[in-house]
């Protein structure tokens, strides 16, 4: 992710100080008379860049939330009014966690990413605002082999299904709490046909250069 240190460059820049110590700088990168980027710094030192299209709509926001000089969080619009939030917790330039929010702001999916590959994916499958099921690639072979269900939304797994040999069939099923045991043989259950790389939302992370080609402020 990009360096958050400001510099003057040769672009048109206008700065202002907002209440409570927050500062803003508007930059017209291509000199077309429209603001392309708004750089802001909050009172606690968090640097935020907002990128605008020609109509003035914010299309991407990046922030340096840990104040170490590198942008570690990126927010942008997804399909059907959703919002995608990518977090690079180790500052290696690639997303480690990718979350998808609904148009109402509810978290509907959280993906854990390692080396550009989704290794876990928690989803709200019934649209109640709670994450009900999680798929996990335990052996990092690119395919989900464990499924965790939380049917009562108490934050504790109710059922865990594990395909230990990678044949697509459940080999182990564990039940927790007061969950009723279904009359189903583990050998007859198939694990979900999901590839761990099937729907990776920009898992390469946000690269070191800004999408506009602007290298910082």
C-alpha cells in the first residue's frame, strides 16, 4: 500500500484546517479543474485519502489507521450497492482480511487471505445480519475442506464438518451444545463445492502505487 507522507508535487493543491485539528488538502492531479483526491489527517494523526471520479463521487478511500506511514485499509464500492473493505494488517502490500458489507451496512462476508489466496470465508447466508457459516481451507491446498455452522448465532460453533482426505465427502462431523444430531451418515454428506480462489475480491491487496498514478502528497 502507498506511502502516506505528504509532498507538494506539481499538482494543484488547496489546503484547509477543519475543526478539532483535522486538516484537508484537495488535489487536482490532471489539472482538469476537478478535484481528484482529498487528503485528510484526523486529530489523532490518521491519514486518509479519498479518490473522486469526474462527477465528484468518492470511488475509493484509503487510510493509515496504525499511523506508521503506510496505508493499510482500503474501502471501495462493490456490486449491488455493497462496500468492500480490505485490511493489510502486516503492511506487506497485500490484503489479509477482506470484508463485504451490504447496502445497509451489515457485514455479509469476511474472507481471510494468505499470499493472495482465500483460506477462510465467513458468510451471512440467511440475511439476518449474523455470520452463520464459515468455510476453511485447513491444509492450504486451494479448496475449502472444513465447514463450521453457528445456527443459533451465539458465536459458538454448533456443527463442524471436515473433509480430511479431500475427496469432497465429509469424514468427520462434530456437534456442540444442544444442537440436535441429524440422522445423516458422515459418508453421505458432501462438502460444499467451493474453490478457495473462486470469488476472491481483489486479494492481491492495494498495491504500493495509487490507482490514479499519484505517488503521494
